[in-house]
C-alpha cells in the first residue's frame, strides 16, 4: 500500500469521527436549571429527548418535599413518627399541660450579726482611776442599771463638795427676802446637780450624797442596757481618759443575719417575707426570721445585694459571726407550667414534643418564664390540657435527627436503603 493511500484513509477516518461527534452533541439535550420565572412553564411541558422521570426531577422542589412548616423554618424538624413499641423501650413518659401553684425557693448563706440598735458602749466623761471591777470578763451578762465598776476622779470629788455647799447655801439663802439672792442659791444647786447628770451619775447617788452630807472617794458607773459584754477594756487600777470605750454591751436576744441575694433574684425578694434559718451543725432545728431590709447598693464584683433578716434569739443559740443557712420561699401564685425535663434547650430555642397518638410526636417551640425547682412556667407555645412528652426527650430528638440524616443519604449513589 502506497504512502499516499494510507494518508488518505486516515484523513477520511478523522472526518467520520468528527461528524459522529457533532451528531451526538446536537442530538443530546442540554438541561439548564429552571429559573423562578420559567418553573411553572417547564413543569407542564414535555422536553425532547427526556423521559418523564427526568422531567419530574426538574419539577419545583416544593412538589418533592412539600412546603416548609413554621418549625422547619426555625430549624426544628417536623412530625416524628416512632413505633409505639420503640417509645416504650426508650422509656418515654407523657404528661398534661396544667396550671399549678408555683413556689420559688431562694437559698443563701448568711452571717450572724449584732442588732446595731441594741448595742451600747460604756465610756466616762471625765478622767479618773478605776478602783474596783464588778464585771471583769467577756461574755458576762449584765442588767440595766447594774454597777460595772467604781472610779475615783478629782473632778468628781470636787463636784460633790460643790454640791454640798450649794445645798447648804440653798438652806440658808433660799428664804431670803431678796429674790435675787434666793434665786441665785437655787440656780447654783441646780447647775451642780445637772453636772452630775451629764456625767451619768444617777439620781440615787445624788440623793444619798445630799442625805449623808459625806463626800465619796469613788462613785459607781452602771450598765445602760441589759445584755452581754462583747468587748472590755476596763482594768482595775488603770487610769482612763474621758471618751475611752471601756465596755461594749449587746442585747443578743434579738439578732440580725446578713446575707447576699443575686441580682436576678432580687425581683422575688420583698421586705416582710419569712425565712427558714438552720445551722450546719444542727440542721434539724429550724428557726423563723423575717426579711426586714434590702440594702440599696449592689456589689459590682459578685452582682449581689445585701439583705437583712431578723429573728429572736432568746437562748442565744445564734452567736455573732456564726454562719447560717437561709431559705426564702416565694409564692408565685397559679401559673401554666410543665416539668423542666420535658424541655429541650437548643441554643436560644426551647422545644417540647407534643404527643399526637399512634407514635406521632410533634416538636413545638415554646417560651418559658420562671423556673422553680422541677417546674418551668410556660408563657407561649402550649395550651392547658395538651399532652406532651415529659421524659426521654433527648433520645427522641436524637433518633428523629438520625432518621432524617439516614433518609437523606438514601438518595445518594451507593446509599440506597433496603425496605
């Protein structure tokens, strides 16, 4: 075979193959994704070179999967169908949405403090030397008017002498025919007596001085209230200046408990509410107090506000700086509520499953309010009397999502599910 003949046959072969390719390309229909403006037109017409099955695949998506439900548009799956036997196996329980009385329980730890309105500090208003102590130890109980110690003071001795002179002058000049003289002697006596009173010298000592006419070297200082000595700086023989605090006496029969309440719980707290108080070493004994004051400032670090509880402490079982457990129960009234375990928290969404019967469960978006222990208030999404799933919600949610994923994989090559 000559070289020219071989070249000619090759050229003919190339021309034939090119013609065949052109014919194949022109005969194969080119399918473009339908646009929104042509979907309705393309859905109802036959296309050349395409079978009915191919044309169905080009139909609008809504015909294949149906319109999206409101829950689906929010990212919540549609109605879930699970065999009743399967629901029983995974321990699903149901309950009814009802209105019930709700009670908010607020727990906190408080510190026992002295009632500031029942504290007295004993000081002297003149300098002197303590001669004898009658109350000499911390924790001693004293009564109002009880002598605490005796004190010698040159100023006190001099004032006693002045008072006796004023008494003598009053007796001699009080009946003078000159009104100025009589009034002057009376004013001198009253001024000296007032000095004793300003120094906290009681009237009985003044009367005793006037009766006996004898100047005493020392005079006693008395307790201003009934209570317990919680601080003592008085020492026998010690010199004390005016204004020095010698005793601090507190009435512990009525005490305070200072506790912290979180910012988000303050709206439930009101003055006058009762509180149960227990001690860690004696949890069986429950004391009753009441909330008397909410302090006006907030701690910026802990986001808590200080509140004050008051309670009687006749046996002084509660002692200053002791810690106590405080429980505050707040009655919220009757509200629509469901168990908290019935709610699935999904980010900012809250979902429950409605029981429709026959293994059909419908997810429902809800909005909740106050949470109290095992109950949660329902603000939106449910009505009284509806039946919901109250347990195993997460298992249902997981199974429904898994089923959805598997069904979507069934249409992929090599992933067809067996019937």
